[in-house]
């Protein structure tokens, strides 16, 4: 079922980049989830797609890169929820104590 596989592939890309965004954000808690982290992750996704272009059994896909961006966007939207759920809330614990907000 090629159509289902195609949709599942995009969902997997979005989920993978959601998780990568979470990992990058948590590995550098001193800065918010802003343009630097987003551009780094999109660059990583682009590097993967460029590499696939040169492999005979893989293809370059702008849709994959778009799905990566969707995953990053969904992570950004999920931050307010994650701030309320343990253990993720620990990432922003210092912000509340310091009296300011980060990304």
C-alpha cells in the first residue's frame, strides 16, 4: 500500500524531529527553543536528504524536509504542555524560580 507507507513515512519524520527537538532543547537548557536550534535541526534534516540524493537506493525529498519542519513546529506548540508535565517540567523549573520565561 504505497499511499499508506508514504503517509507513515512523513509521520515518522515529524515524530523523529519532534524527539530530536526535545533532545536538543533539553541538552542546552540555558537557551530557549529558538531560531538557532531550529536552523541547526533543519540543517541536519537537509544534510540527511542531500546524503540520500547520492545513494542509489534512497531519494531526496522536500516532503521529508517539510515533515521534519512540522515536527519542530509541533514541539514548539507542545512546550506549554510539557512545562506542566513531570519530568519534562524540570527543564523549565529554573525559569520559574528566576522569575522569567524562556522559549
